[in-house]
């Protein structure tokens, strides 16, 4: 049997891809797959169905369009064709009406197969090829004996490898959008190995596992996971599930599964608003969701689900900002994890750097991180090299999340810096200029499996990623006086400007009477302002506050301003925020953090920080406990940062002088 990369598969792929020579000029390179991929599917289905064609037609004539009977006639396959006269080769018999003949033949396919071709929008390509006088030539190419895709010539497994080779070539030609639907194979292999290689249960005879990819694209992750599991245990079976929003990617994924006879289910639609697997749970999940894509189109159903009682919905932990739905995917995946009592689940997801730290304490992103870490689900974060993907050169990260951590990992998170594990590609593909070699994949997987601290591996307790965001206040200290500046502030204030000219003139005379008096007592200042306004027939606390504000000047030597209840008023301009590390005690998730913030441990941590880091410099400061929030972030790059001291000034100075000498020498040569 041919293996991936074998000469047999490459020769088949090369011949099929030679159709591109016919398309050149009428199609862009990035459009070749719109013709080649669906026709490869049609040719394969045609070859598979050929031996049972008469049996299917007889069953159709006797029982009509009854899928269960027709599927039995083709040996239980999920597809069949009831076109009475036509096969793909017979379509060529009427060259003058080939478009109608081909459409008639395709209409005979079962609903699932027609759905795939509809998602490919292949009917549009039939029209386009026919107008360019290419349809007969292209179909003839696929009916060439060299494209013999009968099962006895090319097995399902080999056909899968062949089709994936075509998908890869298609993705590379259309690399400007490939990253949205196609993940580089070595990146998937690393992700799958991180999920599977330490799973002892997978080596059991006849083991059956399930896997979901909620953003499955062309199905590459599911295919490689299935392949990898067979490598680990030829007797194991993986049933795969996926959901995809892009119609063409969905068609590629579905056709790949049909071609290989792979066990599983792919659903078309948006995972957020149309959960294709509502209530179902899986052994493994993995995904490479699009980076930084807004979820405005599905905001209403997402918010509605978020607002359900507690965590009845998938998004109970929080909502990320509208322009990045990455954390929605992770919450969706966590909702599909099996309960620990049922064996639990492991999942892996590709993120950019934003989910590590975006969002202040109490924000949706921070609350989602808190929920995951405090539930002890985050096992590891792996920093990958940049320039790995087709449509972006940014840094990326794997998050490994599970609700069945091994004993030595409980209460901890492993950070792995794998940014140096790459090889430069001889030829870049879009933004992809680097790849991870097989031996480098093995090293990264070993770093994860060993779970031992070293230069590029750090292990921290869960609570080390949390912090208390405290609000540090300082007293508002003011004096009130009439100066040129405060007069101007008084005149231009919008509320004063709305008063009539007569009232403004009377108030101005009142300011003259205020004179040079400087008031530092807030009660006395308000008394003066009441008198000022009364003289102009004005009253009311809002207007009093307006005048007091206009006439006030900040004075660090003035006494603190107090409110009506005797409480010191804080100065918004002096307000500061500090992050206080969480107390070094294990924490568990609570949806309401109020009770935790009031505990002795948390209040002591805040007070200790205040006394050590704040009061020595600003003795009048205090913490507004009501504003304290719990936040979580994962500062991975900071933990692996290495300080590089600048070069000595003498060395830099010597280099500059040497450059000056060289420049003068070049100028002399140019002018002589």
C-alpha cells in the first residue's frame, strides 16, 4: 500500500494537477482548486460506484428513491448515483451538450454527495468552463486511464493521501487566504502529538475515541489525528466530528471523508450561533480558529446564551471584546469536554498572543482565563516560532486544556518556549517562511511530557497567574480663590455660559467682592459660594458644585476635602492602580468573587502590599476595597526574557570613529 509521499500518490496527484495547464489564462492560480478538487471527488465516486451501477438502477426502478435500500445496493456506502444512462465517461458521448449531460449525471447523486458539490458551487464552474470551451477537455482529462481511481487500484487510505496532496497544492497556490482554512501539516502534527502521545489508554486493542474540531476548515487536523492514532495503535479507531462555516472548506472536508470512507460527521454552519453538536461530548478536541475575527454577526445569540443562569450556556465565564472571538471558541470547546467521571477530555487550540494577556482585571478575557485556571484545566502553553502560517507572520501559541490532569500536573501550569525550534524554508509560501522539522516536533513533545523545569520550560502554581487589581486613592486637597485663571474657568464653564447676561454680570461683581481671600476649608468655601449665588438670585447644589469646581486650585498643602458624611474625598487625578500577587494559597473557581475578596488572606495581602510598596512614598494613600478586582494573565514571554546588556560606550565610540575614517576615505576617492 502506498504511503504519504509515495511515488504512486505523487504521480497521480501530478497528473490530476496537470489540468491546471488547461485552466491557465481562463482561471487564476488561486482558482484551480475550484475545478480540480470537485472533479477529483466526482471521478473517485464514479469509480467506486461502477461495479454496483446495474444493481442500484434495478433497486431504484423497483423501490424508487429510498436511501436505505439504495445504500444497501452499493454495499452500505453513504453515496450512490441513480442516473439511468450516464457515468462520467458516458458524459463525453455528446460533446455538443456536455454541460447538460454532466448536470444530468450529477443530479443522480444522493443528497449528501450533491450537497458537497453544491457547496463547491461546481455548477458555476460548469457554466464557466463551457463558455471557455474547456469543459470537454477538462472532463476528458479526468476520464483518462491514467486517472484510474478504482478502489482495487487506489485504496481509501491511499485516496485520502492523494486528495490531501491536492489540497496542499491548492492551499499553497492560494496562500493569500490559505491560513483561514488550511493549517500547515507539521503544525497539526505537533498539536496532535501533544494531545495523544502520552495517552497510555490509546494503546489498548480496539480502543474507540471521538474527536471534534469546531473550526475544521478542510479537515486537515482531523485527518492527521486519525493517521497519527493508527500509527500509535493500528487497532485503534477514531471517530471524527467537525463544524465549518466556509462553504468551500466544508465541501473539501466532506469530500475528503467520503473519499476515505472515514467514520464521522461534519456539520455546516457557525459554531457559535448554530451548535452542530449541542449536548454532545468528546474525548479530544482541537482547533485553529481564525485570529482576531469579530463576532458581531452572531452577537445576539452569543449574548443571549451568556446571560443564561450561571453556566447553563457555553459562554457563562465571560465575553471577549467584539473584534476577537478566539475565547468564544475555547469556551465552546470546553463545553464539549466529558465529565472527569466519564474519562475526561483533552483539547488543544491555536491562539495568537492576545488571549494570554488582553483585557484588564474583571474584563471578559480576564474572567475567562480565571475560570479556566482556577478550575485547574490549563495544562500547558507552548510558544511557537513566528512565520509558521500562510497568511500571518505573528507569534502563535498552543493552549493545552484538560479536565483530567495527571497527579504531578495538578494545580500547575507548564510554559514551554519553543520559539527556536524551526528550520528556514527554501521558498516561502505567503507569510510562511519557517517550518518545524520532525525531530524538532519530537523534542517539543518530550519537553511537554517530561514536565521538568529547564531553560525553556517553566512550571508555576495556578495562583501565580492571578493578581488583585487594587485602586489606590489619595485625598483631594483644594484651596478656593479668585484669580485670573479661576475667573476664566468660571466664565467659560458651559453651565455658567447658559445663564443670562444679567446674572453673569451680577456673579462677576460677586467675584470682585470675594477679593484676595484664599479659602482652604471646604465648608467655608461652599458658604462663600452660596452667598455669591444668592446675590444673583441663584440656588441649587449642582450650580454650587459648578462654581466651587471653577474656583478650586489643587494644593498639596491644603487639608483633605471631606463629603457631607465626613469621608475624605479621593482625588481622581492622583488615583493609581496596582497589581498585587494573589496570596500563595491554592484557589478554586467561584463565579462570585466578592466573598473571596473579603477574606483575611486577601485583605492582608492588599494591606501588606500597601505598607511595603505605597505608604513609604505617599503616606496619605489608601485602598478603595470596593473597587478591588481579581485578574488573570499569562505573561509567557516575560518569564523567558533574557537581559542583554548594551555594548560598552567605548566600543560604540571606537566603531563610530572607524566608520568616520572609512567615510572620509570614500569621499576622498570620489573627489580625486
